C-alpha cells in the first residue's frame, strides 16, 4: 500500500523555492528532507456530543478516495515521487474497491468493512483533533481518527455555517477554486491551457454563459422569492463564505495552503507573494451552475432529433419514416423498467395528436454555433480543436451520463420490519472527489452525508436524525429549442414581431506555461449570442428562412433556487415524514429522482421545474420562437413560467420497493434522453430486488449484495446475449472459429456474465476471452443488424441520439475513460426487440421493421455468425488499444476506474464497478 504522511504534520509546512525540474526524484529527495518537521496538532480527548441518532448503528456510507483533498507542496512532491499519500487522502479507496470481491460473503456485521460508520458524533477514543476555527467559541470541528471526516457542531447558526465553510476549505480549497473558475469560464486562465481544461470550461460555459450581474440577480431573486427561508439561506451562505475566507487567510499567512497554488504560479514559494482570492457569493452560483449542468438538467437534443427524423423520412417516406423514428425513440415503451411500477400514470411531454409550431431545419442546413473565436497559440492547435469538438458534443447532447442508483425496500419485506435502502449518486471519480463528507449539527441543522465542494453549507445527500435521502439523475425534459427568425443580419432576430438585437456575452482567456501545466502560451475568446429564448446553439434555414436555434432551460437563471430544498432537508423540524420530505424536494428545480427512508416509511419524488408547454407543442423537436408556442405565462426577463404541479410529478409513498438507475420514472412520463426500452441497466437492479422482495426477509447485507452483484454484470451479456445465442444455435454451428467463440460466451453467461477479477488484486478477468469477444462483437453486430435496413445516413443519425455502446473501457461519462459508470446508453433494447421479433417471440412496443437478416432467421443467423467471427479474430490489443495509463491489450486496466486528478495527488486505479461514487446503506430502528 502507498505510504502515508500525517496531514497535521505537513499542513503547516512552508512551501519551498521555485522548482526547475518538477518531479525529478533526486532533487525532490533533498528538497523534502528540509521540509519535514515534527509539527503536529494535539488531538483533544474530548468527544463531540452525539445528537439524537435513531439509526442504531445501522447507517453507513463511503466516498472514495478519501476526505482530505488538500495537499501542501511538500505532500504533492512526496506523492508524485514516491506515491506517499497525505493522511486521509486515500483511506476510503481500498474498502470501496474491495467490495467487488468481498460482497458474496457479506453479512450485516461486516458491512463496515467496506463502508464507514455513519452514526452521528465521534466516540471520545476516536477523536483525532478538535478545532475552534478562527478562535470562535460558537463552533468546533472534530475530526475522527478513521476517516478524518469533519463533524461540525455549532451553538449559533452563524458559527455552524462558518465552521462548515472552514472545514470545506480545509478539505477541498483547490478543487473549489478550480470549479468556480470552470463555472465562470475562466479555467484556462487559472489552471493552464491544457486541452482538457479548454474542453471543460467550454462545455459548461456554453450552457450557462452568465455575467456577474446575472449571477447576483439569481441570488437576489432566490432570496426575495422565499421569505424567511430565503433570508436564512443568504445568511447561511455569507457565514459559510466567511469560514472559507478565514481558512484562506490562515493558510496563506501560515503558508500551508494547497501546493497547487505554487505549481500554477499563483503563489511564490520563497516570498509568499501572490494571492488566493477570497470567495464571494456569486462564486457559489457559478459552482451551482456546473453541478446543475452535470447532473440535473434533463433535456435538449431537439435539433439532433429533427435531423434523425428527417433522415428516416428521406429513407422511408414521411409516414413510414415517422413510424420508424418513433419506434426507435421509445417515448413510452411498454417493456421499460419503471421506478413507480404500480401502473400509475404521470403524463408529461407526451406526443401530441397534431403537433403545432414545429420548426424543422431544411435538410443539410444545420451548423453548430461557434463558441471559440480568435484563438492563438495552443488555443488554435489540433488538440484544442479536438477538445472543443468534444465539449460541444457533450454540451448539446440529451444523453446525460453516469448518474446514480437506488435500491429501497419497504419494511413489509425486510427481516426487521424497518425499511432498508442502499443508494447514492454516481458522480464520476476525481482526485480530490467532487463531493465531500461532513456532519453538521447546529440550530435548525442536523445531518451527515455528502455535499459538493464549495456548496456544502448543507448536506445535499445523506441522513438526518431519523431519516435518510438520496437522488439519481432523472432527465425529464426541461430544455426546449426555439427557432428564431433572423432579421437585418445574423445577430438580430424577430421577437414578437420586432427585430431585436442578440446580446453578446464574452469571456476572454489567455494562459502561459507553469510548472503544473507546461502547455505553451495561447488564448481565445468564448462568445455566446443570447436571445430571450436562451443562447444560440445552431444556425440553419427552416422553410427557406434563416434561423438561429436557441435552447431555453427552465433552471437557466435559477441556479440558486434549489438551496431552499436542501435547507429543508437538513432541518429536523421540517422533515418528519415522507410527506414533508416530498414537500422539501419539491423546492429543488434540478431534474432528480429523490428517495427517502425512515424507520417505518419509504418515499419517492421526481423534482424539477417542468414547464407547461403550449397546446400542441411536441417537446421532441424545435418550435418557432413565437408567442403561440412559448411556455405558459413565460416571462423572459426572469425566465419564469407555469410549471406542472407536484401531483403531476412521479411520486409515491410506501411502494413495495423502488429501484432507479436513471431509468424511466413512471408510465407516460417521457424523458429527454433515448434508450428507455426493454433492456436498461435499471433491469439489473429490478430483477435482483424483485427476487429479494418476493422471498422476504431483506437485510442491509442482502440489498448491498444485490447492488454489488449488479455492479459487476455486463448488461449486454445478461439481458441480450441469451437471445443472440438462441439465434446462432437455431442450427448447428459448423464453423470452428464461431463455435469456439459461442462456447466461451455461453460459459461466461453461465458463470453470471460478470466483468470480475479471477481473484482480488489479480488484475486479470475471469472469462477474459469472452469479455473481449463481446466488446469487439457488439458494435459489429449492431451495424450488421441495422445498417442494411436503415441505410448509412439514418444509422449514423440515430447514433447521434443514442450511441451504440457504452462498455466500461469506452471513453464516455463525466470523467471520460475509466469512469466506472457504464451501460446507461446503447442499442441493447433495439437489438433485443429485433432479435426477439425475428425469433417469433412476443414483443411489446416492437420496432417498426424487422432488421436482422431482413426478418429472416437464417439470414439473421448468418449476420451474427459473420460478425462474431470477425470479433473473435480481433486481438486484445485491437479491442483495448491502450492510453496514457494502460498498455495496449491490458483488458483489466482498460476497464479500471481512475480518480481523475484535479490537483497534485494521484491514486491507484481500481477494478471496475458500476456503482455510486458516494453510497449509503441505511436502516433506521426508531423515529422521533
């Protein structure tokens, strides 16, 4: 295991002189030798008083890699040279990773081998340190020995929030600074011009190009609209900021601030010249805009939908083409797995009988609106162009990836009679992690759990005194695309009959090489043209008229509004029941599925400001920017409108069980992303939990086992491969290559279809050949089945709506390759439905045509065998070509999870699991 250095011993080390050979081991050894000192804080023996805790020691959580996300320059150098880890930087990574091989023998008593004890408070013999930040007498920050999690206890509301801000800066200051610059579109100027930095700031600024006035207005409006709670939120935020800034001042004067500030040129290690800018309240809105865009903004993609519809109509004719398109869209597939599965209907964004106001582009006329102008140096090279193209695609897609799962079982079906929940957000893997753990106890606040760094004035996902809550990304459509007709020139448009100038929003960035990022100097300007209907994303002609396509998001200019819902979730005097929980999350305007469990009840609610659309508007396609097609009672000045009532959102109390893995919420409730069909990764949870509930006696251990088992399964193997093999085996396989491949695939399927090591730490997959064959085969078989019937143009166009595959080794998700989250988006349902239809089996909601072999079983079999032979012939090096971490052909490494570095500390990669990043296991034993 990597060696560790004490956090307290190094926190106050002065940063060294300017480095000329970053990470040259010989010079580092000399440098570090002079830096180490015996300085350490004395741990207090006093225990923090545990508040009311009704979990009976049965609440657990985990958040890799570790709580400590700050490192001095000395710690960074030690890590880079020798792999040494700062204290509590990596101590949750091992337990998290070990569940992959440890879950089969899991019992209730061994859960905390793989999770943390999430009880309130810290036992007196487990107190590592006690701090009164800035000498305040109204708050203490106690850190425990095992994980270093801050337990913040305040006697005043201000002191409590001051402590929360101080603790956040202790654990995540550099990360918070990075992401406030991402939200403002200023990352390259702050952290360097690496292509990844360029792509990151472009992706998020395109969707939320706010001026400073915009950011402040969002705060003012949120406070004004929410009465006493709004005023309290403002006071909490200001206290939280004071705590952050107090730590900045203390670490600056004490010279124990994060070492990245030296390595990126913001601080001088000899003179201590330079500044770490204080945080201000608009920074919190910039941070919130990033998190909202990543995880809570369902919708978009209407222009891509239009392009694929027109391709279908071109290939098949209008009537048949529309039928084919709708069958691939699967708006309301009867075979889709549902979170609310009692048959209750929640119609939203349904297909109108007669669509009104559609503004489809003329064929071939669509161009993406440029974001980057006047690039120089490394802002204009090939790597920059590639990063920009990827950022644009990610920003404009409706396929929001990799977000969370939940398994919740009613007490009626558990061994104890109390509900059991295993749930958490799948937020990617970063170092330091985007989320941080904390416990906050103070007037009107009592919670432990995870919060996004820089927004941790409240626990956002976690537990209260006698209840717990979590969320998954829901993805219902709160973004619409409008076609505004241009007038005068390309930067004026008709708004209610008047030629109106677009607003130009710009962010100019330049960068120079630093020790941390040696990217040569460069610069560019990001420019967005904004209309009353939102930012311009595309230009085209529609009905021969020049138009700009804009995107309007209901949470645009409302990034701060959700603070009220989180405030309520932390308030023990507000959340006392499933009904009050649902009331709290109704105040969150991001698109999430929320889950709740206490000692007697479970609940679910789908949040988000769902706009009431004009009659006849089809949310799938662009509509004309005219008053007749606007949201009901829409006010462009504030971007407010009428929203569907709470009762119209999928919701439930005490259903037998709930599962969610970003699947369809309920009958008739359309989501913006494609792929809610007969095969979805949600089925992996549904099948396992349904079986547990049918047997009864569910425990925390058995529910964790169900989650962990699903986290290792290849969805394609479990739910599609059996039918593929049924076609192939419909007659004897005589080709030796194909027969050998079939034998390997069948053996793997019999063994469970999992991507798992032969033994813990082997870094070799059991059934490695079968895994390789399926990884190579899937894109080939999808193309072989569908391209002949759809034609190349339509086949390609539909891939823009829904990618064919999302295997663990693919570069996808919020962290690119090595992201963990897999099998969310792909053509598994299409293949499943088509192959079953060719086999003559019953299919509800079939595709409009039979594609495999043109509907002929023998021809379909020929296609599958031909593509299988090609796949079987591909070497591991061809299937897994390697990257900067993995050598070509290293299958395990290609799948492995990497904590993507956002600072100077690196961690080892771990075996693939498809599970939440932060995860809770809860079973409350009593209630207030």
